[in-house]
């Protein structure tokens, strides 16, 4: 769809993976009472220096539990609740792009059914180890030696709907690991199992000391219906997926892909695409908060990663063009201060800024992550999505 004026409109959404901002009312159903990723990090660490995100309104969000910001706000702010009864990456991103699920993907707190594993083992020509709920960093050290000796991949899950396959890169080459994951994905598409994501978890090391590498790969279920990403592409509005975005959406609705593997390369790619004027919608996932720090209960590492992103934020803002709108948000929580190493059922922050975005508007508590996708479509195409409420009228200067 051609724009009638000369100002090129573009939307940018940066997902700080797992950076939640307080428990949702139903947190008890998920075992997450007391979770508050941002607030608890500051409480345990004693400080959290995020002046640039606070300038956009981060500390002004209701119940942020962050040290107040006393300067003039340069953005609008709020938080979003998740409609889908879940707390995983796939559900979070799908809902953000206008596809909440009526029924969450299945979880396996007792491990996967023997029938499923037997079929999987037959198809890959290997036995398996594990089949339990586990922390990925722990289980590779517990079973790594046996895996190296036998060549059997380690299968494990978490509180989320995931089928994770860990293997040593020197024992099972990466391409073979990915092929094994593709076999698992096909099996787990069956309605009787329906797992949200299969994840390749390659690692290296020796003698009981093993480390995960950055060669993780996600295999999601294909979205059941169109998302805002599909709607944009159908309207000739190119989309850019940075990080694991294209995996989450099974390559649907993503015109340009840059599969960055950490926060640094993801941030640099985001800045580059903004500077180059690429696409109509840039959708970026920064994974380190979750993968390296949240799941490992590393409070200091998580805090430093937040501060590093905050230091990079001025470069992102200065790269933006006049018609750009930036939204910074998350997809769930992963509070590193709690005993659990799993995701947490939390609100996600919402920060919005741009040359024509009002400053200091409190967008309140949104009823669904889908308000983000609805606003993107409203801004770029002037159309309303069937789920979620666009907050564009609240933030755009007349």
C-alpha cells in the first residue's frame, strides 16, 4: 500500500527477551508469585543503571519497583498483560503479532511419553538420555560424559512447552543435530503431543565441564492463522526479522532475515537496518537476557546486559528517521532471583518513542500483547487488526 505523504512510516519493535515487569494476577497458577524480573534484579543487586530507558518512561510504569526518574520523559509508557495462558517465547511473540492462543501448548512436567521417545529414537537411529525437566546448563554437565561415550542425544524439557535436544558438537555434527530436531518437530506437530518449540542445544567441552554454544536453533509450530507480519507482507510492506524472529514464526511474514545470535550482534543489526532505511517493520529479539542470565539465575549478568543495552539505546534513537516509531518490550519474564530457572508469568514493559510520538503519555495496563501488533498495523497501513486495540491515537501528535 502506497503512503499518501512523502514521510516514510516505519515501526521498530525490540523485544528484550524475558525482561518482565511484575507478576500477572494469575501468577499463582504458574508457580510465579513474587516474580518481578526488573524490580527484583534492582532489589537484589542494589542498583540498576538504566537512564535511557527510564527517560522513555520505564520507571514510571505502574509497580515498576525501579528507582524513580526525575528528568523530563522523552517517550510514552505502559505495560501489557498476556491473554494466552502461557509464559513462553512462541505464545508471547505470536500474541504480540495478533495471534493469542485459546489453548496453550502442552507441557510435560513428568517427561515425554515413552511411546513418543521410542518413535523418535527409531527415526534418528539413536537412543536418548534424560527425558526429564531440567536446567540445560545443569543437565549437560550431569549427562555430558555419558553422551560423549554413547552418542545418545540428551532430551529434556522445562516448565514451558519445549522439547530440547542437547548434543556435543564434536559427537553429533551441527547439521545432524539440526536434522534430528527437524524429525522431532514433525513428530511433535501431532495434536496428541503439540509442543510449542523444539530447540537444538549444541554444546562443547570435556570431562564433566560443558558449555552451551551460540548454535542454538528453534523449530516452532507454524502459526495457525495469519499474523500482523503476514498482513504487512501482503500489503507490500517489507518486514525485517532479527535474531530468532523467523524461527518463531516459521519464516512466515518475514521478508528479510538476519539471524543474529546474541545481544551485541542483534543490537548492531537493528541499528544498521534503521540507518539504512530498510523495511517498513523491523522486529528484533535480543536473547541474552533470557538464554544466558535468566535461566541461569545470574543476577549480575542480567543486570549488566540490561545496562549494556541501555548504553546502546542512544545510538538506536539517533539512527531513527522522522517517520520511525520505536517500541521496546518483552515476551515474558525470567526472574533470576527466584529459585526457579524457568520463565515467569509477568507483565511486559511497553516503551514508545519517535519524532511524532507524544512524551509522558501513560498507556496504562494493556489487556493483551496484541495491542502492539495492532498499533504497528494501524500506523503502517491505517487498518485495524481483529485482536488487540491500537494505542496509536493516544501517542501520535496531531
